[in-house]
């Protein structure tokens, strides 16, 4: 009756993880992606951190799926021999006043089931990272970094091996609810209009997820996507060799703060910052003048750093449902039968820790498709 059993819109890390999971038990899975290949937006423009699950609101999807997804991701990398580095992360207090905030971080982590954090004195921090300044720190041994390209490539390969068909360079232009299932209209790789039917649809379109949801009449203002840009600056050689682990400041109420991340090639970068864009435009331009902001934000715990050591690296955009001055928002992952859209699953606001949580998200969506919801 249908051209496809399940259609996934979006081939970022979330869409690919869902495809890899559900195709193990479902034939006729299609993935529609507007770019010429996978992971061209948020999935490839981020810190590539495997998060421990420390900061998220207790009992939120972000907390639960991050903790579950972290363990699944390390296992997946081991199984397929994918490059990663479980380097650990230091969350540092640079003043006595910040220690209280660190204690709150520890309590939040414990409430999320993250029980492996431990305290380090100034001397212990100095022994671990001689070029770092902190009066006290929390160390997260289960935090790491991953080569996101090879992870996404393996998800795509597994999906193809399971029979998934990918339609790249295909832009969805409309979705119509039918008596049963959905009709999806798109412009294909040749720019020609094409329509097909699908019994179920999964909206994993990232930055475009609200627009896709709007096509079937889901226009909830609370789900509006706000483009939030984040830039990165790289620490130039030879000073990049002065750090071996991730370093985060004490978080503010709005963000984790500009932090230190390392990559699989041994490079070190600072970022991301937080810049809400006035319009939802794909602005990946770099702003060299922001170097001073990055330097001033990190110099208190990176005393060896000089402003001239930093060069612009890249920019990414987060698909936030959280407004600029609003409270933190959870992932929105829901099968929309309550809105009269059976078999339509929306994933909206899939920002960090989406990469870490991706395999757990795949499991969660499969349960939704099977009529299960363990929340």
C-alpha cells in the first residue's frame, strides 16, 4: 500500500542512529536528506565530546538518554574499532566562591546517575595538568571525544547493509496526512518534484525540524527553533601540547561556558560561545574580533595563554527551543497520535547532548514506533 514503511527526514547523527536501529527490524526504511551527504550541519560542527550526563535536569530526556547513550556509544566504538579517546574532563573552580557551584554540579550529576566524579585538590590538578590553574576541580573520567565523521559513516554503512535507501540532495517541500499514512513531496537531486507515500514519518531534520513539523500542522510556539551560533578558536602550536584533557569552567545558569576541547588529532580548541541569531539564517561566518572574548573567558584557568595564540577555527549552529533568556529546555521526542498524527514522530530541539545520546535516541524512537513509552 505504501512506497515506504518508515521515512526519516534528516541524515544528521540523530537521523542516522534512528535509521541504523529501526532498520534492524523494519524493511523499507527511507532517509531523505537535503544535503549531498550525511551530517553537514550540527552533527559535524560541534565539540565532538562524549558527555557523561552531568549538567541536565533530573529525569529529563537529555539526562536519561545521555547517560544511556554514553555507554552505548563507547561499546559501539569498540565493536566497530572507531576512533575515540576517553581522556576525561576537569570542571575547574578558580576561586573559593566557585567551589559551591561545583558542589551543585556534583549533586546534579549524582541525581542523573553519574557516580564516577571525584574531587581534586589544587595540587592534584597541577599533577594531572601542570599548565592549568584551579583551586579545586571535579574530574569526570567517563567523558571523552570521538571522531564524529567515522561514527556517522559507520551508522550510514550499517543502515545501508540493513536495506535502508538514502535520498540525498532531496528537499522536502510538503507533507500531507492521508487516511492512512502520509504523502511526502520533495524536490529530488535533479530539482524535479517527486511524491511518495510512507506509513510512518520520523522528523529528525535538526535545524529545520520545526518547519517540517509545521507541514503537518504542528505549529506549537514552544517548539519554535531558535538558531544559536557557536564559534570556536584553535590554540596554535606549540601551546596546544600544554593540555591533555577537556577543561570546563563552572557553568553559568545559561551555558556551560567557553571550554577547552581536544580532538583526535591532538589539536586543542576553545568554544563554543553562545550567539542567538536574530533570524534563522545559516550563518557560519567567523568573527576574528571575538578572539578577545575567548581569551578573557579562559585565561583565568589557562594562565599560559596569550590572545595571539588563538586563531578562528569554525562555527556551528544549535537548534534550540530554549529562548535567549528562557530556562533550559528538554529534547522534544514524541509520537504525535495525540495531535491526530499517528505514526508521525517529531524530534525537535536536538542539540547537545544529541551526539552522545544518539544510540539511546534510536532505541527510544523504536519503542515509540512500537507503541511503548517508558517515561
